[in-house]
C-alpha cells in the first residue's frame, strides 16, 4: 500500500466542535452533527467527504472510491455546497467537474470522487453505490429517503461505510431524526444503537460568525429562537403541536376509576404502524387521560385485535380509522376481521374530519387559567409522547390546517379518533355546556358518559 501524506488538517481548519464530530465519525457508523444554525455544519460535511476518500486510499489502498453528498433539491445543493467548492478546495487536492457535479481527487491521492446529488427523485439512485453517504439538512427529508439511501451505502473493500448528516430541528424528517439520534429510541428498529452518535453544534461554536448574529437569533420568535439558537429539538419552526410540553402533558400512571368513561382510538396499518390508544375522561376536572397504548408493525387485523383483547381493560368501545370498514377486494372488511376476536367490543368508524379533529386535540393541549391542560398522557405511552410533538404542518396549502401525513402520525390519529368519538356522542345545548341527548343515548346505550346527575357536563 502506498502511503499518502496531505496537509488535510491545514486545509480543513476544523474548529473544536468540528474536530469533535470528526472524531465521532472515526468511531461510529451513523453520526449526526448540528442542532442549531450557523455551527459550521455544511462546511464540515464537504471536508469530511474529502477526508473519507483520503482515508479509503491510505488505509485500504482503494482508488476511485465514490462518496455521495446529498441535499433535498438542486438550489440547496448549489447554495450550501457546490458554490463553496472552488473557494475552499485547493488545486492540488483535485478538480470540480461542473457537468457531472462531481469533485475528483488527483490520482496521487487516489482519484476518489465526491458526487454532489439532490434528493428530489431518489429512484435515480436505485443501483448507485457509495462508500459513504453524507446528507445536508437531513430533517428536510422523509424517513423513506433515509432508508432508501442506506441501500446504496456499500463499496467493495470498504469495511467501515459511513452515514454522516448535518441538520437543524424541524422539517418533515424531524420525527425520525429525533427518534434515532436525540431520543435514542430504537424500538421497532433493526439498528445497533451503539453505532449512532449525536454531536451538538451551536452558532457560538463557530468563531467566524459575527457577534451581531447572536442578536439576530435572540430577536427571533420564541420557537425559532429555541430551535435555531439553542438547538432545542422539542420546539421548532413548523411544529404542528407547539403546545406540547413533556413536563406538563405527561403524568405517572394511576388506576383509572371505574366511573370514568373510556374509549379506544385505533389507527390501523400493516406496513406502517397499527396503533391503539386507550383514553379515559375525568368529568370532575374535565380532563382526558391516555392511559395505555399498543403500537405494532406487520400485524394482521386479527393479530392486532388479539393484542387489544389481551390488555383486559374494561373499555369495549373502539373508534377506528374509517378505512378499515372498506371491503376493497375482499368480502370481509378490517372491522369484521377484528370483530372475530373482539366479539364483545363495538367498533365504530371515527369522525375523520382532520382539520376539526386536530383543532380539538390542540384545544385539549392548551392550558387553562390554572396552567393545567385538558389532556394528559401516562408516561408509559411512549409512542404518543415521542411522536406527537414532532409532527409538522403540511406544505400542501389545499389541505389547510393539516399536518404532514408522511410523518409518523399514527398515534396522533388514534388520539384524534378517541377525542372525536367523545365529541360526537355529545349534543351541544348552549354556549357553555354539553349534555347527552336521548337520541344519542339510544344509538349507543352502553356509552355511559353521564350518571343519574345531569349536572355533570363536558366543556369542550
């Protein structure tokens, strides 16, 4: 193997936090760098691409290795990466080829290639191979793009392929990025947690940022300031339920009183998650509690129904995604399949008005004058706790106040179905109170919301 020597450290000129991230890349397979704006993330990525090619040549004697550096679209790719190459990369390192959008190292350094690519159509990379994949602003991409790219992360003779990403909080991919790197929640995942690491970077870690920039960040609205200045992954721009706070909306489990009405909100999926959320209503304090949940992937209707039955809660009402009532190409619908197991349950199609439903969820997350919410979640219901605050607004304007449906919204849908079931079983009698009408009571005579005292009222 031919030894190669380069002034890489001098070329890159990494600052302390970038050096920390560089060291993390040496040790881990999946490295996330960032968390706030202007921490030198994009700069770090392109120079890490250079280092990886030098590493593959020096340590494995490999020539012409290819690594991919990706952005969500071409304008972003040009602004964040390509436009900087000719200013930063020295001539003795290699040459940028504009037509192919590739930077090729000189033969003496192995002739490795940095392929600058955008992610507007990931099918273009179906047969592509890269020894390392680097993604700028990972949260701007959905989980399916991350999974697809990992299928291209392979190179003959390279035993340590790498995935390196840089990003700020927010965007359609916020949920999965936070789940894997920030919360380190690897439930229902096939990854080895020991291969993941996160290096936090803030604007103050970049000595080249003008001090006045701190004043600009400090002047931003609260959510933007916390995300872009502090790297707060719990509050960010575009967050759909910005009302959520772990310390306020979660509570320790307790035994649900027998007198409280309960319902199961259910959102079914096979390739995606099937989720059931158990909800109870405390009429004395006008508050909902989510007290149990199931989240599973790859389960048939019957298998999922068996998991619901095994919980042995007293709840016998299920408010389910209307899609499971469609027979499609089969004479038997999903609710009929579940009904074979849940023989003493009543399964109803949920009110699926998304905009109104999300509005009701938001109302119950809001705080009253005493600073208390109308919705609390038992701390064991991790799927809802983790995913609800990561949901973002849909960018499709025709959808109105809806959230991005490609995100992990299944537990949120189940919550919405439960809340809307309570709402739809109640008839509004005046501007300040609700009562259960006789007609509604006949429709579902075992939905015992009220006792003999009609003064017990809901206040939605």
